[in-house]
C-alpha cells in the first residue's frame, strides 16, 4: 500500500533478516503481475494466469519504495534483489495483458505514480520450500500489503491477506520440532512493498 512514510525500521529489520544459518535451504518463487481492478488478495490458490517469472531464493526478504524511488527498486529485478540476491531468475516471455507487454527485469512491480493507490496492476508472489522449526518458536512476518501461510499444507490463521500499511504479525509455532514444508503467498497492490520473514533463513 502507498504511504508517505518510508519505513526505515522495518526496512532495517528486513535487511537484518537476510543471513541464513538455521535453514540452509532454498525456496522456489513464482511471480505474477496482476490487474488489481478487483484487488489482489494474498490468498490461496495461486492465480490461474500464466506466471511471469520463476526464481529461487534462500531468504524471504524483499522491499521497495515505489513509486517514490522508481529508479531504485520499483522493478522486478530491483524488488527481487532489494535485500538479498535471488538466483535462476527466468521470465516466461509471454505477453501479460495487465502490463500490456512482456514482463522483464525492468518492468515496474506496481505502476502507481501518485500517492493515491491508483495503479492498474500489482504483484503476487508465491514461495514453496522447507524450513526447520522448533515447537514454541515465535515467527514474525512483516508485510505490506498481505500474506497467507501454510505449514505442512495447514493454513496459519490470523494473518492479514488484504490491502494494508506495513504490519508485523506474530504467531507461535505449535507443531513438532523438525523440518516442515512451507508455502507462503504475498501481494502488493500499489505503492510501498515489504515482505520479511523471521526467523531468518
């Protein structure tokens, strides 16, 4: 969501979340740029539209200050590499009707150029992989706009999946200690974007 406030504390937390020690794994990421005529809720199932890009990442840590610093990270490449560097970034090279062309590394992630949330499209991303979790571990997801999360195919309740300003949400993992499958989806309709998952991976 757009805001006149840049979130230095949250961005710093996002950057600090990047080092990985406990979870030497990768997450498989998918990215769509979607029309937000009816909003872009960060919910399952994933979009039926042809995806625009795939990549792998060791960390779920991304931010952008769009549209305020469009030359910094309001692009697919800038956003994906804002707090860590993704690997194996591959574009579908299929015309995206929401964007009016083929999505590439320099395509804006959101097209809003004003303080008002007047963009015609935004971003939806999904991540799938494995994570080491300890029973009773506190997990914080900071996001702008929304997220949804599944662990071992079970939805985690209480996370906000709609349009919002930057928000940090905490839950306590109650499952057994060990390696678990994790699926997370994230969306940003317009303006500033932020996703940070803690504990760091």
